C-alpha cells in the first residue's frame, strides 16, 4: 500500500511533492538533448523536441519519455490545436515541413513540404485563427547571404490538406505569433519589430511600436494581457496591442530568449546570459530562479502542465520546477524542516543531500527517516532511520549498485512526510 501511495504522490504531483529548485526531468535520447520546443496538451501529456532526434512524449509529467515520432527531424515548434491535434514545424537546409498527429502522437503525417534551398534560418510559429483556419510562419533564408532572412506566412482553410502563402514579411527571423482576444494576429520579427493582421492572416501591417531588435517571442496570458519581448525585456498590453508599457527590469543586459505565462498569471522568462526569472505581478518585479539549472546551458523554451514548469535547455534536456503556488499545504511544517536538492545532480555515482531539523520540534528530538525510491515507488535504500536532535545534517547516497535513471528521496519526521524530491543517476 505504501508503494502505491508514493507512486501516486510522485506521478500525480500531490501536495507533498514540493520542489523549490530546478531538477532534471527524465531522459529522452540521452543526457545532451537540445530541446527547442515543449507543448502540453489538455490531458496533461507533454511533447518535447530533441533537435535532430525527433519528438518525445511523456504521460507522467516528465518522469519518463518515449519517442513519439519524426525521428531525426530538426523540430523547432510543437503546438497543440483546439481540436486536439498536434502540429510541429521542422526544416532541413533544403525544405520546411509541417507535421500533424491526430492520435496523440502515435503517428505523424507530413501535411506541408516546401523546398527552400540553402535555408539555414529555421524556427517559426503556428496559430489557429477564429475562422477555423491554420496559420504557419517560417523563417526562410532568401539570400544572397545566409543573414538575409524573411518570414513566410502560409495558411490552410481545409484543416491542413492544402496551403497557400499569404505574405512575405522581410523582417528577419519569426519571433512568435499570437491571437489577441479581439482576433488580431501579432507576429514578431528579429529585424523589423511587430506586424499585425486583422483579417486572419491574409495580410499584415507594421505595428510601429517596437524597435527592430531581436523580438523572439510573443505570448498571451489567461487574463488576455499580451507580452512582447522587446529585445532585453517584456512590454505589456492590456488593450490588445493598442498601447504598451515596459514591465520592469530583470537586471540582465542580454537578449530575452523565451517566455511563458502560467495559468495563475506568473510570468517566466529566460535570457541569453543563462539567467531565468519569474514575476507574480505582471512583470513589474522580477526574481531570479536559476538554482539547479546547469551553468553551461541556457533555457531555450518553456512548457507548463499540472502546476509544473518545464524548461527545455540546450544540450541538457528538460528540467522541471514546481510552482510554489501549486504545491498546497504540506503534511508537516516545511517552513521548519528543510530538505535540500541533492548536489551534484545529475550524479555518478555519489551525491550529497542536506536536511535540517528545527529547534522548535516537540521534545527537541525527532524520529527521522530518510529513504530513496526508484521510479516505481519501491524503497531501494534507507540512509537514515533514527532519533535526531535539532541541527543540519548531510547524507551521502552511493549509486554504484544502481542503474541509471530517475530516483526520489523522501524525508519523514515522526512518521509524517516532510518533502519528496527527485534526482537523476547517469552512468
């Protein structure tokens, strides 16, 4: 019964699974996956692209992944459609593709293939206008040099069976595309600012608000606020793009790379200096949240599902961070007891974990149990099981006799669960 309970706590993101630093999600192809896009479906499934390896799927919030399809493809965009279909953009140096899955990623079909010789641009975006059409934007090298890039916008009015080009926006790389609450379509570019369409993507006009510098993402929050990455930070509009204000400083002089808005309104952004920030007040104040992320990789994209924030990194796979607002009330007082994230993580074969017993516990002592569990919830090692007084303690876990994979460690005090965290053993 305990084994089943722990597995449920882990896989369903229950109240006792709290995590205040980043940690690696399960492995895809290997330990050096370059993840360019993450998408979450309404049923909680996650899809992540590993560059030149394909699309991977997780049905348990990133604990384990399996190849969904498009093996070997350079997938830069994954999106879920309102009707439940999943779409992806990929490219080679000769062609651009739109792929679609109508059965939750079990199979994929090429629904658009266009020859673009010597195209090194990549990237793009897909949105679904209110008229039932599909709009896809590609970054295309138009020459004569590699740096001469335009955005090509294609549209389908028959659920992807056929496509026609509506416009060519000569503004560099495509930097995101969203639909506002009044049906306006905004598309960002790297060299010409933001363009907008009021006719479902058939034509675009220049918005004229933003400088022509590296707009990489545009997002819309659940409260209909729209955010544009104005090179170094975000600008916010609450009137569908009619007016904009800058929303605070994150103490970074690098370009903004990725952004996402969680259902509770929390904003998350990543910068090219590998810093990650969050804001709970629409961007007026930012707090850095890098602890646990690999120092040698930056966050390329974000995803959000079931109260968890996921980050796709360059060459380090997917990392996960539980939003503090989603954890709920713990079984014990986690403000008194403290369980740290293991270090290093990933590890091979040894890692160190610290925990703290507070001085205000009953009788000044606690019966502490500290155990490690495998991916199925089976207890595989008990590192501490004794009375402990107030103080800080260090535990070393030796994974020499264990196989590579995700493990969980749990701290209990007087029979009550304090905290559970995950760690990854990589051999």
